[in-house]
């Protein structure tokens, strides 16, 4: 099994689970869907896709849902800061897109609140990561061809998990009635998430360190020549007690809840 197989299988199962959740009135939130996908990745036992838990010593007071490291040792690695959002299949709307989180002082007293997208983009800037949203979808509509921006053949169930740069979400938040599937999937750079491990457009990004001459719309592009020691260590040993200060400096208390490491395969297609 390859990384692309894992991503494709998860997209299909996510599409179907959201559909069945509505049909049987057993709806699942984005956290539940994420946890299910984590279990599926573990059971797949694919050497090209690994999940790393944030060490218990890290207080995850804020942060992103995911951090993804996708690449390989020959081309280098891209780092993504990712926020997951689930569609409301009854309205095709992402109800929690404009989510706010509380802010606390050093004594854990609430001092205000901020939008989740601000935290995501702040995290991405500080960590040299690409800010990205991942959507969990099911749409009761067979005519989604106009929203297909993948070079592979159209497969409706691959809309189950899609990704888009955070700037498209900012556009949706600034326009009334735009927090919906149709608006966010009209952009050429909203694609099935399997594209991150397979799309030939990304080969240029790895080779040049820039997405400027592509339609991907990535920001904060940095090519890491190697995986950080922390990630390599846990992949080899299965154990990580705490992050090193080199990997996660203490200048800001924002950490990912989960880290995914996957192999990019585009150079082999």
C-alpha cells in the first residue's frame, strides 16, 4: 500500500460516513472523523504514512488540528499547518468556519478571544509552515464536476477529504453566504487531499522552493532538506518524551494536536 492509497481510502470512507451519519441520524463531528481517520491510518500499517502524537509534556492550550510533513529524503519536506472542518450535509455549509477561541493570561484568566484562523496563520508564520484547511465532505449532488481540480479522473467520493489554502477561507469569511462547499471548491487550488502526496505540480515546489509559478496558492513555502530530528527519532523508536527547543521553540505556546508524516510520490509517476 502506498501513501496515495491511504489518502484515497480515507476520503472515500469520510464521504460515506458523513452520508450514513445523516441517513441513520448518528452524526459525527470533525473530531470524531479525525479520530476515525487516525485509527484507519494505524490499521493500514503503511510505512509511507505515520502519525505522531504530541508529547504529554506539551500543554496544548491552543494550536492546530494537524501538522503535516509531506515529502521524501531526496526532494525535501513541506510542512503544513492544518485546521479540519466538517460540512453540514443538509446545507453544504461549514458551520464552524468562523470559530473563535478564548485567550488567557499567565494565570489562566480569560482576557479575550481570537479567531481560529488567526491562530492557524500565526502558527504557520512562526513555524515556517503552509496554512491549510482540510474539509470533511458529503454533498447530496451528483453534478460536482465543475469543482474537480485534480489531474486524475473524476471520482466524486474523493471530495470526502479536500484541502485549500487558508487565504480561500479568509475570502469565504469576508463574503456573506460564502462559507459553503460551492464557494470554497470553486478555487483551482482546492483539491482532493491525495494531491498533496501525488500531484505533479508539487514536484516544481519541491525543486524550486516556491509555488509562485503553480496554481497551488501556497504561502510560507519552505523546503526542509530533512525531517527534524524529533520526528525522525520517534519514527525510528516509537517514543518521544518532549520536543526539542530547536523544533518547537518556547516563544509561543501553540502546538499541533497531531503530526502526520507522509511520503510524496509525484516524482515516481
